[in-house]
C-alpha cells in the first residue's frame, strides 16, 4: 500500500498538474482587478469578424479602417455598375 502511494506521488501526471499551477506568475493578481465585465464583446463576436491582414505597402496608403472600407465599397460600386460599351 505504501509503495502504491509513493508511486502516485511520483506520477508524471501529478508533476504536470503542479507545473500548470505554477505557470501563472505571482505578479498577476486577478483578485484586485477592477471593472471586468463578463461577455463584454460577445455581441461583436456573434456578429462575426472577417479580419484581413493588409500588406505593409497597402496599409500605408490608408490612415484607418474606415478609409479601407470606403475604398473597397467604391471599388464594389464601380464593379457592379454597368460598363458602357
């Protein structure tokens, strides 16, 4: 019985659990964290997000996300309008 207890204490699974417990640094004290709101961004998440990474030269041409969206909307309007022949 004593040998079994010793084996359980030395089990690799127990070692993994103790390593996981020590993973968080002591300077992270979430008990003093103020203002956390559960589900703050859940509605945005449900709406869905289509994140696109721009190449640096393209990103440099636009000051913000609104400018990118405006340019893309203009491009779509031109594409959808009938082309004169």
